[in-house]
């Protein structure tokens, strides 16, 4: 920060008033440009960061859903491969019963 202050105040050797004036103009216009592009503009840096975080979270959610789909596909293959497992699944999830079975329903 000391070097920037020295440049701004013109304490360096061999600096003419014109050079200091141009340097001040250059620093000021650069700061204004950074503020406009970085924060005021519609496509600013803050929006880019938020968008990248949102994309990252959505990619993680996609991966989680793909894992759930694979697990469900594996479960479906297991159920459909054996008649007994299909019957057990139907009885547990859809409350189906074979003729002559005693059915007990528990209230929750």
C-alpha cells in the first residue's frame, strides 16, 4: 500500500506533474471499470459465483439421483427375477393377500 500511496502523491523521482496526472487518471478509471464490470453490470462477478455454486449443487444432485436410479433398477431386477420375491413385494407394499390368508391391519 505504501508504494501505491507514493505513486499517488508523486513522491517518486523524475515524475512530472503530467505523468502524475495521467497516472491518477489511469488508476481512477481502472477502479471504476473494475467496479462496473465486477458489481454493477448485469453479468457481474457475484452473479457468476452464485451461478457456479448453483451448477455445482445441481451436478451433485444429478449424481445422487443417478445412484438412486441404479439402486432401484437393481431392486427391480431382483424382484422380477424370482416369483417369490415379487409376491412378497406385492404383499408388503400393496397389501395383497393370497386366498385363505389372514390379514391383520395395524393403525398408525
